[in-house]
């Protein structure tokens, strides 16, 4: 788990995480990222988008999901042997749910003892 600045942790405790674009942000707030695959002959690369707040950034997350799926289908297949394998895997993951985490998993829950 990533370390958190004590001053920021105190702010989070006082402000209950606050709101972001009108959505209450708590340790249980869901985030999602998507993975895209790019292949060039024998080289294949997997990269992920940033995490999007699932409720507050639903539109941006949907655009990222669509672009990653299109990138996979157009650019992912060409690397042998991992291109086709990773393309199918990441396209299915993106279609189903993407890579999910909670805000608490990323920044650490402020009330946790360290």
C-alpha cells in the first residue's frame, strides 16, 4: 500500500474525503482503468489508462474503454506470440468490468494504523 502524507491523511479524516464532481468520495468509492495492447512484429506492449472515478467520471471512463478496445482490435494482434493472447485477454477484461479498485486501496484508508 502506498504511503500517505500525514497532513493529507488528517485532511481526509476531517473532510470525509469530500466530493468530486458532485459525488461523495469515500474509501469505498470505485475506480476503474482499462488496458490496451500494441504490437509490432515480435514486440507486444500492454499499458493501462489512469484510474477513473466510476460514478463521477463515467463519460470519460466509457470513452477510455471504447478507445482501448478499438486499439486492442486494431493494433494488438500483430505481435507473435503474445499479441493475440494479450489482445483477447485484455479486450474481454475491458468489456466485462475493466481493472477495478477502490479509492481506499489506492491511497490507503486514513484510519488504518501504520
